[in-house]
C-alpha cells in the first residue's frame, strides 16, 4: 500500500528536502507518494551546468528560485500552475528506468477528464505532440525516487524567458536540456476545472482504492528536513557551484567600446578569464583578468572584489556596473 505524504509547502528548497527525507529516512518497508507545488522556480538537473540553463538577468529581476535536484534530466520551470508528483518505492528491476510505469496514472487521470495524453520518448508525457510533463529518477541504496512535473496552467511566457539561454555562447560539459514544444493541460480540458480539483482526481489514480493512508510528518521529521534544506538546497555551492565545467563567452558594447569576455566555469568558479575588445585603458587588462580567476562566478562576490580594484585604469568609459552587466548577462 502507498502512503500519502502531505506536503503543502511551496518553497522549492523545502520540497526537495522533503523528497530526500522520504527517500532516505522514512520506513523502507513502505511506499510513499507526494503531490507538491513550488512558487516560481527553475529546478536544475543533477548533472547540468546552472549557468548554461537559466536566463540569469530575468531570474534575478523576477525573483525566481534556482535549485538543483538530486535526479538527472533537464531544467524545468515550476510555478503555481504546475503540479509535481513523487513516488518513493523499492528500486527493483521492474521500476528502475521504467518511466512509463509511473506516468500511467497521470495518463489515466487525464483520460477520465476527456484529455488524451501519451507517454513519449524517454521520459515525457504529451498532448497532441506537445510536452506537459517531464520525469526523472534518482536512487539511493535500494530505494527509488521517481518524480515528474505536470504543467496544468503554467505561465508559458515565463517558461520561455526563464530558460532562454544563448546556448551558442555557453558550451557546457554538463547535460543540456532538450527544448521541446510545450503545452498546458488546461486548454485541452472539455470542462474547465481548478488545479485543486485536478489534484483530487490525480490522487485517485496515483493511489487507487478506498483505503488511503497518510504519513504525517512529525516535528522531528521537519527538523531534519529543515537541516537538509539549509545544508544542501539553500546553498549556492550546491545550486551553482556543483555544476560541471562550462566554457562561456559574453560580449556587450558600451560608451567606452566593445567588451568581450571568454572564460571557463569550473566547480562554480571563474577560470582562464580572457578579456578582449576595442576599449582603452592605462593598465594591461590581462592583469585585471587574472584577479577574477578562482573566484565564484557569483555577482555579489565579483562586485565585492571590484570595489578594491582601480577599475578606471583598466577600462576608460566602461564602469564597474557595465562590466558586471556583461559578465552576468
């Protein structure tokens, strides 16, 4: 029998910690299911380079969380129009990498609402060839975590902007997301329902039968979950610093000339910085580039570093703010 874990949090850092806790701490003799929602967030796959997956200026402007998950696969956008489902089960041969097995209840729930959905490719569910659900897995010891997104009525314009990266300028050594045509479930429904009503329908197919049991997380459970969130999912070192290597190119033109930056990001830190352009300066810009190497590719860190640099000696009519804009655009 599958037990429900009721998670009403909307903080992605907490929700990913709840998943990890259920996987590694709850009774391994039981199976568990969780339905959860996040406030606006980009969730990065375990083996991806965060820099190569998010539109950093847009993310910053709109206050969107960026959090890395334990499972592989591509980056996804979550908001309150998106519903996420998680199964925690024994990792036997019948379920490991069997994405179709876990997506079947979602397809059946939609069929009951008059929507024809199909399992597609390696790990997607589609409607009329457009993706509305991506799925991923992670296993620890003999336990498997399978989770998936369900775009019920997400803001597709934000999806497009948040994940709109100039990939031709960022050559990541990590796993790149495959951009697919996407859709929401909502416009395909013969009779419109709320996401809460859809959630109730989905529960009936995720856990069939009348004897539904709930595991209520205790204060002790929540204490460990909060510690997991603080130690991993709230840390820049996990969300950005754990990224595979990437080769990055940035360029922008300012009043003082064109600025071109070429560098690597290794374990979240700037390496091999080279600066080119038709700007003027009194000092050799190569020395300035060397100052950046070894520092976290993090705007607050570089901004603090530049406070003590005689910036105008290297760049005439290009300000610190201009440089930071180019570096983190």
